[in-house]
């Protein structure tokens, strides 16, 4: 399957869906507190999306049962919201939401802290956020997809962290998961070449300990670190523009100043 180059109409539709996904994370933020169970958060997320004319993309996707993925502490990704999973002081948690609005997909996730967290947890969050930003700075026409994973893995490993390689970013927009696969650990100047109109996610998962993933045998989804150490993830949906990058899921204006990137490797 080739990498889809989106036309103007598709870009506008994916931009709207991506913005709604970003707003969904802002909406849920004040509810992410000690004592709350993750099924409650999932229900609020589903209602918010539906109130805005969207459908949660994860619901019934390959049998996935919920409207978001909520992944605390040692859960790398695909945590299934449940009544039993109650957030507590000191936890870190990723909330990952994907909207389908008028048929178009937008995919984003970020970390939340529950009350006060440890310095080591805070350092992991900051480093992971920086990994996503470094990856975004590599997005421009003519650059190699591999350079996204190159800068992410170089930075994370220099900090003593490991990079999850069993889950990747992906093309997105017309379908949930399109080509290409966007690796977060890669060699310099490898892979496909970015072209204007490509839309994909960058979603590094960074671990305190070992990189390996262990998927829960019982639910078939929950992906945990093999050593039960902490894992963090941030995700944005990005568009390759003629000049550089537009971060479609950014609703906080964090990336409005980065239309052109010439970040050196
Ligand atoms: N939102 C996730 C991603 O970033 C995918 C979740 S698929 C699910 O690609 F089925 F687990 F929900
Ligand atoms: Co994604
Ligand atoms: Co996602």
C-alpha cells in the first residue's frame, strides 16, 4: 500500500477531526484526578466526541471495546478503560483518543500527572515530550522518515531511556492506520521520503527500563513493560506542508511558530 497524498478537501476534513481530538484531551484534563476510574473518563470522552458529531475510532476497532486508550505507569499503550482501574496520587497516565469526524481520522495522546509525581517520573515525561518535538522538527518535504526515529532514539538513549520498537506511528486520516509505519528508532537517512500532503502520527513510547512489550494474555490488548518500569508517550497527527509541518492535533498553539524546519541532524 502506498502512502496517500491527501488533497485539499481531505486535509481540511482531517484537520477538523484532529482539532476535535486535541480538544477532547483538553476537555478531559480537569477530570483526570486521584480516585477517578478510567471507565468514567472513557464515558466522558465518548460523550464529548458524540456531542461534537464524531465517533470514537477505537470503539470496536479490531474488537477493541472502548472509546479511548488509558495507560497508567507501566502500561505502554492500549490500556482498556475499566471501573477497576482507579488513578491514584503519584501516577502518570497516557490518554490516547482518535476521532472520526465526517469520515476523517485524527489521533493524539498526552501524559497526565495525578497529583504530585516523583522527579524521575517527571523527567521521563519531559524527555518523552521532547522526543515528540524533535520528531516533529524533522517533518518537511524531501526528508527521510527514518530521521524522525533517528533523532528520537538518539535523544532518548542518551538520557538512559529505551525506545519501544514494537509499536510505531502511522499514516492516518482516511483510515485509522495507513502506510507508512513511522519508526521511533531508526537509522539516519533511511526509509521513505516525505512529500507535501502526507499525514501521519509521531507517537514515541519511551521506557525507564527495557524496551520490550508484554501484551496481556487475558485481554489481548494491554501492553506493559516487561520489567514493570514506567513508560510514557505523547502523540500528534502532522501534515507535511510545502514549507515544513503543520501539527494538526495541536490546539494549544504550541507549534504555530514552526512552519519551516531545517533542524540539523
Ligand atoms: N490510538 C492508537 C494509536 O495511536 C491506536 C489504538 S488502537 C486500539 O495508533 F484498538 F487499541 F484502540
Ligand atoms: Co496513533
Ligand atoms: Co493514538
